[in-house]
C-alpha cells in the first residue's frame, strides 16, 4: 500500500438507492488525484450506523492516509455519520465548543433558537477539529488517527465544495506529495478498442509507473468506432509530467496513423 | 442481515479518479431497489486485481443475495474484473464456449479476426453462465456461489443497461421479493430542514419499517428555505404501498400547514 492512498465514503440511502447521482465522489476523486493522492476506492453506504462503522474499520485496516466522508452531518434523524466514525475509532461523541459556536452564530443570524436537533450538529468525535461551513449550518470534522486523517463533510455539494476549497485542501496540500498532473485527451475515429488495446499495452510496457492511459469507447460516427483516449502523467517536476504525456501521445498517434486509416484529434491538454 | 441485500461494485480507475460520473451505480441502485432488494453499498475500486478480489471477499462475508459488478470486461490490459472475481471465489478462469461463440459472431459480422485480446473476453470464472451483449462485444457473466449471485456486466452504460433489461432483470424478478414501491416527492417552501427534522422523526416513530423519508435541502427561493421531501413505501400489496405513502404525506402536510406559514406542493406520485 502506498502511503498516499485515499478513500472516499459517500453516505446516504439516497445514494445507494440511485435517487441521487454521486457528484460529490467524482469531485473529491478528482481533487485528491490532483493533490497526488492515489484514490483507491469510493464507498457509498446506507444510513446504518453499524454498517458504516464496520466498513470504516475495514478501510482503515488498509492504512490509507486520508478518508473523506460526505453526508450525514445534518440535523435529521438519519444523519448519523459522526456516530459511526466515533464508533469505528472507539471514541465518544462530545460537544465541541468550536462547533457549537459555529452553529449558534448561524441560527442567531437568522433569529432562530438553538433546538435539540441543531445542537446535535455540534457533537463531534472526541479529539476532532471542527471545520467551518461557510454555506450551510452543519460543521465538518477533521480527526487524526495514527497515520490516517478522517475528514467528514456535509452531503450538500455547495457546502462540501466550499469547505473543501477554503479549509481542507490547503491543509492536505501540506500533507500530500506535491505533484504536477499532465493530461491529454485524444479522440480517435476508425480504430476498434480491441485493436487499440495491444498498442496501448506496448506503449505502457516501456512507460514509467506515473503514466496512466485509458480508452473510453464513445459509440460510432458514420459507422466508424469512436474512442476517447485519456493520457495522464503525474510527476514532482512540471516539465517532466508534460513531456512524458506528450511523448506518449505522439507515439500512439504515429502508430495509429501508420497502421490504420484513422483520424486522431487532441481534444484537451494541460498541466495542473 | 436481510436475505435480499444487494451490493454494486463499479470498477475502474476512471471512476475513483472522478473522471467519469458513476451513472451505472445509480441506474442499478434504482433498479435493484424497485425489485425489492435492499441496496446496502456501492463500491468503486481502482483497476487492481488484488484489491478488487479482497473487497469482493469482504462484501461476500456480509452474505448479500446479489452482487453486481460493472466495468473491466473489455479487451484492454486493465480489464481484469473476472480475474478478480475468480480469485475471490477461488475458481479458475476458463474459456467459455458460449462466450467465445458470442464474441466470434460479433467480429465475424464485422469481418474482423479473433485476436488474443478478443478471445480474452470469453474467459469466465469456472461454472459461470455467459450473458449475451446485444450492443457491444464483451459478454457478461452470472455465477451462483452458495447464497449469493455474482453478476458482472460491462461498464459502457448502453451495453450494461441492455443486458440488465433483456437478460438479468427477468431472472432477478424470480429470485427477489415481489414488491410494489410507492413514491411521493413534495416541495416545501418556508420550513428550515432542522425544523422539519422533528416532524419527520415523529411521523416515522409510528410508521412501518417499509416507510422511508428523506429531506433534501434545495437552497432558497425569495429568502425562504426550499426542501424536497421524498417519501417511499414498499409493500407486497400495491394498494398498501400507496395508501401508506399517501397517509404519511397528508400527515406531514397538515403539520407543516398548521405550524408554519409554508407552502407544500406534491411534485410527483406513483406506484411501480
């Protein structure tokens, strides 16, 4: 296991029942990858404290560096993520005065009283840091356990993204590997995926481990197969990331043009 | 654990890295729920045979009735789902003559030869049934192990959905519980989620276990909070499903109208 492994847990019955498209997971998968983490898995679970706690324990056994949960921090009866996190980490839920202040200020600003349901949002696992929520009311939660960092964020995308960008990501940048990611997306028309497969395999055989290639069949155009080929390279050196990706793209393009009467077009390229 | 538990595994590095939105999982989550299965989890994993095999083993230990995997059945070097399934089940991959025939016919129709990469798609775990793919080339795979059924389908949504609807679902209908699902979606303007929470909690306290309620905050309209409230009820009797859902909706609507100056509107209602 790499020491920069990451897991995402998207909690909520509405996700597993397919009533909500899991855009939070793809957002986080993208951001964590760009920070240089290797995202190993995304796990969505129903709102069941025991099941969630058990799977947190299973995932922690793989010793990831980061686990990010989304969902289940709100005031409703089925918002029980932190209860599950506390159970998995063998800690108690305790009233966090930082979190309580955050919640209190939100409702005071709207002239609304602090009810039992609202105070519930300020109970965090013992030893955690409250993450301010600039958009909604439920605070997030950052807990360090041995080598892992457990981060819990709300499920509402605007709240989750605002907390990630303003608070979580700046801290993870200090912890994760600092890398550049070069990406090239090409569109190939006229080569079936099964003919492209041995070409990609050959190129990868001689490529560094930081290179990643994936073909996505996109149907047909005028009876010819269309494939989008995605090339990604990560490196601590900006130039190296881009050069490796560029060289790989040229190599594949020249093989395709020689062996097939196919058209190749670069859709996007860039380094971040 | 209920004996109608289901898991979905969406395999592919492109999913965990957030380059693809996992629409397959929400499609399957929806279909399985409507068939009466309790979808417990959705797990996406990177293209790593050992990790995939290990997590299949973990999930199987929970004794679900069905596990559906998508992705990793194609001709490319990283399409290794069936290798992982075989490993987890302690079976060998063997050439399936049914699957080979399916693959052969597809390529013959296009006047293309059977290469090593194409024949690879016909290797299935020992004892499995090949599922025909009416849209693409990679066959799917149905394996019965003790109490669980493992179903592997391709990751291309059109292929996966065609195979699900024409082949998989008719068979699962015979195995799953036969239920009706009634659903009501309401839009509530003017009640904050934290005020709605105790109302929902109260209603659920007296409701049957087959009733499910979830609130989704949808921002604000003219400064007032907007919530979509989803009520679902499953039952073996069609009328009972709808009546329970309707009664629950009326109960919540009358409390909201009495306690708040809020507007409530039914967006959709139906039984399937």
